[in-house]
C-alpha cells in the first residue's frame, strides 16, 4: 500500500514491532506482535496500544487518534517485514471486538486489489474459511504471503 506509515522498531526476529501513533490524542505507543501457535508456521497477529505498566499489548483501548489509515498501513508494513523473515508463515488475525473485526474487514476491502498482489487472504465464516470477499461479515482473517 502506498500510504504514509510510521517508523517501526523491532528486534532481530521481526516478531514484535513498536511504533508511535501521533494524532488528536497525542503520542500513543503501539505494538504489533506475531505469536506462534500450536500449528506449524501459524502465527497470531496481536495489535494494540502498549500498556505503560506491563509493556504488553492492550487491544481493548480505543485511541481515536485520527490516524487509522496510517496505523493500518504501518501494521501491514509489519506483515511484510515479518513474512520476509518467516517465508512459510501463515498469519491469523481477528479484532478484540466484533466492531474492530469489522473495521479490519473494511480496511482490507478498501485495499483488497493491492493486498492480493502479495498475499492470499481468507475470511472465517460460520462454516469455515473462504477466499476473502468484500461485504462479507467475517469473524477472523488468515493471510499467507505469495513468493
């Protein structure tokens, strides 16, 4: 996506990323984390504000910082960096609430043509998984980088 992005910081393994959202509410530290699951090469994407007390992701905070497109583009940039380093990785993502999952679906739909150039993306429905389609109310998403 050819959108403005925030500068990312990450460790060598490129599994945890940090950036600063700058907007209406000030400077908010965000975290993106790719956590391995019990399935080979399947990772869960976690995203949210960095809790200043624990240093962990808080995915229930509503920041309303007015920069959601730039934040989304930055999260997508982490997906590229992560899959560059983990070529066989499959990534599972869902929102912490139904409304957040809907927000993610809307972002994916808006940039679907660009996303599909580099990724295969599926949406989870009641009966299982299907190739992502716009305007379908998905419960979660699953992506795999094309190489």
